[in-house]
C-alpha cells in the first residue's frame, strides 16, 4: 500500500479528539454549516447531494413495497397535537409555536410539526370509511422541527430533513408485518448503500417513541464506539388511531379499529457515514451514495496532450454512466489529491505524460490508498468493479469493527470495567425494570439500552443490576 | 372518433361553471384536499406523484445548467427579513410568526420563510470572499408559507411546495444571462413536459417581485381565458446583495459587489395542467408527467384466459419501461373506463376475449377518445409513439387555443368590449405609467398587465388609456 504525505493539517486526528475531528471533517468537506438561525443548519451542496442519493435509494425501496408519497401541512393546531396524551407529553416541551399569522393574532396557536402522526390520523379520520380504503401506505419527505438545546451538524439540530412514513391497516398482523418490513428496508439501505453495519432490535419501554406500542431500531456504531440510532419503525396498535376515531366498515358493515405504523430516517445518517468511514484525511464516501464517484487529476497538465487525454477520459467515463469530474485547476497535484481525499471521493484517477505513453491510468482508492494501474482501454469497464470492491471492503471493514467492539458482561463490575477500558457495545441480561435500566446508565456513565435483538442470547439467568430473573438480553452503549 | 357515454355525473360541466368544474376534477381525481389546518392543503398520492414527475424533469434541467441543490432553514429572524426594505414591505403583511420555542418565549421572533433570498444572502455574506467563490448557483426544493386569506387547491394556499433558485455572480452580464436561462428552463419544461404553451415576457414595475430590478414571467392561459403565472425569474442587480454586504475580492484584491438572481416554480403548475387540458370527464394528463401512462382494462375478465393475457401484457409493458397498471377489480368495464378518465391516464388498453382471439388490443386515447387497434405483438413498441402523439397533440391543441384567444385593441372602448365578449388576453400599447395600468385594470373589470414580451409589436403610437406616447406593448388579462 502506497503512503501519501498528509497534506491536510486542518483536520484534527480522530484518535486525539474525535468531536473536533468530526467538526473538522464536516467543515473541510463543506457538507453543512451553522446558520445564523440559532440551532439550525445550512445543508451545503456537498452534504445535500449525499442526502439526494440516500433519498433516491430509499424512495425506490419504499415504492417497491407499495409506498405512496404525499405532503401534509407544516403546521399542527394545538388541539390536534393533544389528541393522544402520551404523544403530546413526549413532544410538547420541544415544539415551536406560531402565534401570529399576517396581521392577526391566532385564535389557536399552531406548532411546527415535530412529526406528523396527528395530521395523518386527522386526515384518515375524515376519509377512511370502508375496508376498500385500506391499507394506506404513505410517506413524506420533509423537514421537522424540535426545539433542541444543543446542535451538532447532522446529529442534532432544531430543524432536520427526514422522511416519515405513516400507514394504517385492517389487521394487526398486516401492521406488524409492515413495521418490520420498513425496518428491514432501512437495514438494507444502510448496509448495502451506506456500507454501515447495524445492530437491529426492539427498544425498551423507556426508549420507545411517544405513543407507540413498539419501537424497532437500527443502531450503528461510530468509530468512537458510540451508538447512532439510524432509523426507527413504530407499531402503534389501534390506540393512536382510536384516539382520532378512525374506523372502517368491513364487508358486513361492521365497524373496526385500524392498526397503525410509522417509520423515520433522517439526515443524521450522513453523520453515521462520516463517523463510520472517515479517517484523518477527511471524509470517505461509499461509492453507491457518493455524489462524485471518481475524480480525474491530471499530472503535469501543462505538458502537451495531458489535458486533452484527461478530457477524453472524462467524456468516456461520463458516457459509461459514472458520476465523475475533473480537477484541471492550477493547483499542484498534491494539493488536488488532498482535496479529493477531504471530500471523500471514493477513487481518483491520476493521468500524466508517462501514463499516456504507456496507455494507462493510475487509480487510487480513497479507502485503502491502494494504487491500481489500469489500461486506458479497460478503465471504463474496470472502474465499476473497483468501485464495487471499495463498497464491499468498506462494509466488511466496518462490520469487523462493529463485531470486535461488542462485548458481553454478566456482572456490573465487569460491565463498568469494560466500558471504561474499551469503546463499543456490551450485551448483558436485564430484568425488564425501568429502574434497573436507569441504574445501569448511571453506573456506566451513560450507557443506555440500545435494543433487544430478535434473537436473544442467554448470557446468564439474572439481571446484571438487580439479580432478579432476567427477561431480555439487551445491547447497551453510549449514544449520540 | 368514437363516443363514450358519460358516466361521471359528479363533475360539473366546465362551460357551465368553471370554478365548480375545477373543484370537482381535483376531488374526483383525488389530487389534494383541504386540511383541517386552515388555509393549507393535503397533497394526496395522485397529486403528489404529478409533482414528483415535474420535479424530476425540472431538477434534471437545472443540473444540466450547473445548478447545485441545498437546503436552508425554515425560519428567518425578523432582523434578517428587514435588511432589504422593499422586500420586507412586500412580505411582512403575509408571514407567520414563531414567538415561542419549547418552553421559552423568544427574544426575537422568527417568521416561517415566505421565500429565502434573505437566508441565502446572509449565508453568502459570511462565506463569499473572493472571485474564486463565484458564481453560486443554488436551488432548494421546499415549502413556503404566506398567510393568504383565500384558498384554492394548487392555485392559492398558505403553504405550498415549490423550488427557489438563488444565484450570485461576479458580473451583471452573467447574472442577467442566468435570469433568462432559468426563464427558458421553465418555458421548456412547461411546453415540452406539461404541454402548456406560454406567453413569455417581463413584468411591469407594479407586478415585480419585492426587491427585484426585473421580474420575468411565463404566463399560461387557462380554459376560461384567465392567465396563470406559472414561473418567475428575477434579476436583483447588486442592490439586494449590497444590503447584506456581500463583496468579493478580484484578482487584484479589489472589492466588488455581486449580482443576484432568484427564480421559482410551484405546485400551482398542477393547476395549469388541470385547467389547460381537463375536460368534462375529468383530468387529462400529458404522458410525460403522468404518474400512470396507461391502464390495462380487461373486458369480460371472468372469461378464461382474459386476466392471464392482461397480466402478461402488464409485465411486458412494465419491462419495456412504461408506467402502467391494471384495473382487474370487480367493477364493470364502463365504470373502470370512467375512473381511468377521471384520473386523466393518457391511454387505456382494452383487452377482451375477441381481442385475444385476434391477437390485438384496443388503445383508447384519453385526449381525443380515438380508438386504435394494435397487434398484441407490436403494442410494447407502438405505445411509445401513441404516447408521444398524445403529448404533441395536447400541446398543439392548447397552443391553438392560446393563439386564438389573444386579441389586440387600440382604444379603451375596443378593449372593454373585447374583454366582455371573449375570454383571453388582449395586446395593447401602454405609456409606462402605473396609474394608467391601474385604470385599465379598473375599467376592464380586473385585467392586469401580464407581461411585456421581448419582441413588442407596434399596434399604435399611444397609450390605450391616456393617449400619451406608448412605451410598451403589453399582454393584458384577468388572472388567478
């Protein structure tokens, strides 16, 4: 593996100060920045383009399962938000209120949606009448607002971009199936396109979505060992829709409750990409969602024929369907290499007079820095394989990291010790009591229950904290 | 041309009551409905899917000209909105104000964006320093909110979906070129994909965007002869960015102003599609933006082999890349035809036992109701030509309507008389005085200046109202 001199001194080492490293990478790759609107972010072209590719992947996966897109209003009347008590308790402290419109003071204040279950249910309560109207499998791509106190690019901000899917069904079985189906769509998108491996499972009572019966989650592990909740899918049963009086008549004209789900996936997954794959030179993007997959960098471009050949290659690769650009600026090749690395472009193609002489190019992988000499005649065909290899290797590397950073513990001493010594998740048994969950978090300095997997291992008979009979095996971890 | 019995009695005749016809079509095609959030709409799957296709077309056209997508915050601090005086005067009366966030009363109130010039300029004032940072050619797909008093589906609502492009340039020439380039992108998208012909030109002073130096517009004519402003492109000069203190250093390190543009295109264009192409049976969608281009309707589907053959055809057409579905419900064929017509699906394919015997299908065009018998072996190939013909014929028909509903007038009596007798636009000379513009509007019962075309005709030497020397030829019309 060839070594490159590190040119980017503007990025802090990630082993030295991970939080600063993250901020540096986001800034240097020009993904987003803080807005002068407090708590909000500007999604800049490089960051937004990643989101567009994630959207395209997810949206296609959604539609393949029968999802239809819609758009419901930004504002929710207070009376509507209050219809389901757990939901309002969960969201009321963190919404923004509109109290004036135009020149008038509003009779009823309106909140900016923190999530839209109430609006979907309100609409369905007026339009769903018969079994023929079911199921509704709807989704919207939008932004939501939650009045957060702290802000970190992509991870936490008052306004963020996401999709929220909402469905209602005639039977519990169908709704439960949809809940898990969408969880799997998230898992597939994250693992196949973002190359982010996951731990998947169900949330405990205390970590559930406000108003849901069950919340399922996909949890990714960042380089610092912390968890990032990367998508959630909720099963509401009929409690939530009952509060809105959504009923349907079956074939015999008998009225029944409907069963509801919702599921969301946000721009925080861009944070996951950064913190799972990035390195001390900057961002490393998986080829499938990279806005630019390869950048051509001419070497000694002032020499005759170099730029012509590079432009020829650019056209050929564009025609072959690659997302490709060229850096033919006046900067030095070393500077250009460094910029391409900061941006996380998965592969660069170096082409200089000697390469042209030999009818070849040099492909340098962003993830491993491996250099590959490829014949000019074959590059358009072979680049696809190289990108596919990068994609797979990135996933494998991240998966090996995840697996090697999951440990087990059967006593609190062991758990506390292990969280101190090593970053990552710890699997441990739990009695199901919220108090024990709180004590475990307190004693480990912040490790919360991440999820209960579908297939639990039997690590011990008793709860790691209280010693009473264990109900579940839980993944514990500190989190973003 | 074959005649179909009219099955849809739920749609008012458009010649009888155009406004009611419009409401009926929107409802029957399930495009959108009123939300319980006053003044806002729910964009339902059938309506939103049209918007997605328009977005895809426009977004590709944007990117082909170098546009980058971004996302800036939903909220604008009051002090920021006030930085440009004409702009705040134009928008202040119609914004919604957030005064509380979470549990706190805000120090400074925030408005929900009615448009985002101020946010873009604020960001650029902090990030643009040198000529190397120019141009910025950015766009966002979002919703904006204006506190309207009245609501009509797609045409006017408090919150609506649109895109807003914002650019800054080092020279006036480049900015002016971009203003017209985007106007042409709108024109091409509307004419080529939405099959909506246009009158194109520049707005008068009184009809300009708040804060702009020039506003250009594409104006479509609805079936009732009224104008629908379908996209606008604004040139700001350097006044607006100067108010935000955006300056760049040139190669000699001298500071200069930048030149700004913005341009927007909204979901009201779905209203244009409805009112230009729709008929008494419902919606008529142009094939290029129709979510479903063709629907297969089996006839006598209980007979052996009919459904199998129909499904086979469905697979073949899907594989060939068409957006196609099938109605194999228990409803009668007549009912199914009527539903397909309400939804505006450009072509239906009827397939029954006799067709199967003859190895053929019957294609019925939505726009003309023409029936075409096509061999089963050729339908996958020929359907593309049929759809293309429909697209072109729809444009030609709309263009003929537009052309035949533009008249001229040289005296006020003539103008008033013509507006009374016939729907449409009237071309007439104008002195350039805002008072005359107002008088013309008053005397014609509401005809406003739609635009001044790039190539003005010389209809007379004097203003149609005051008789002073004419400066411009203006298109006048009543509008939505």
